[in-house]
C-alpha cells in the first residue's frame, strides 16, 4: 500500500518514529514524577534522533559525512538546551549516556557492544532506562530504571526474532528458539507491570498495564516471516502506549 510505503520511508526509516516513541516513554515518566518540561523533552528527542541516525547510517559512506555534520549540530543544540535550562550535572549525565550509546555500535571500535552475544537486549534496555530514571530526574530512581529496563529489554527481543536469520552474533532466538524467547519477553513485561501496579500512582500504573497487555500480544504474534513494518512500527509503538493510555485516562 502506498500509504504504508510513505510511513516507512519518511517516518520509520528516517528514525523519527523510534525517537518519538522513546521521547513519549520519557514524557510518561516525567509526568509521573511531576517534572514535565518541554526543554527536557526536546533534549531527549534530539538525543534519540541523532543517536539512531548515527547507528543506522554510519556504514554508508555516501551519506555518513552529512549525518556526522547533523550530529554535531544536534550536540551543540543539546549543549545549549542543557546550559540554558538545566545545569552542569545534567550536562555530565547527558555526555555519559551519549558515550554509552557510542559504545553500543560504532565503526571506529574494534569490539563494540553490538557484537557481544546476548548483551544487546539488556544494553539497549539499560540505556533507555538511564534516560528515564537518571537524565531527566534530579536523583536516580531505581523504580523507574527497573520498569523501563525490563519493558524495553522485552521489546528488543522481537527484533532479534526478526533478525535471527541475518544476525552474525548469537541472540536469544538463535540460542533458545523463538518460543522460549517470547516467554522471556513475557516474564520481563510481567515483572515491569507488577512493579508499576505496586509502586506507581493508579492512573499511571493502569496506563502502563494496558501498554504491557498490547505489548504481550504483539510479541506473541512475532515471527521471522513478518514484514519489517510489523516490528519497526507495531512493536516500536509500544513504547509510546503508556503515554497515550494516560492521555486517554485524562480525557475521560
């Protein structure tokens, strides 16, 4: 369908969608902590967007120079946002998270995290969790880190299912099979939902719970034979669901 091709080209392949979903999940926790600020939200979007652009296009020499220039501009914009709206501590936190992102997958490193068997899932989960629990908060929150880490790690597993035939490193689907990989994802999401129901305010806990339910359904039906759109749009959108369900709760 032409509309799906347009969405894939301009929203998904451009990395705007994944950056938006990550930003929406951060916004959910910002609202939960009652610290919502637009400069912080813009900082998070720029960080996700530039980071995923770098990861996607670093091996394409014909475009990488342009991406590198764009990333420098994004870094300067992020620096200004932090200096004019936050403090030096926030700048240090941001720099550490950017460094963690570079260690995940950078062409100039002989050994980067992406090449280490089984680590990718939890490394991505931890990186996103640090943004939600450390970057945007005055003090580190183990609760938000745990919920984010478990939820995001679970959502990375379907992408390993998608790529299981092309991945050059050992991943969970290749090691234990698709069925057991789904069971691992279900366990991670279950614990995340349990933590949210136990410790978050009711409206936020319920919003996260329904996002977890949808996520479990999408993971359950994940298969290597599915089109990339199922994962890069369907599964990826689960990150934005907690905020969407919370907005629906406010409207009602």
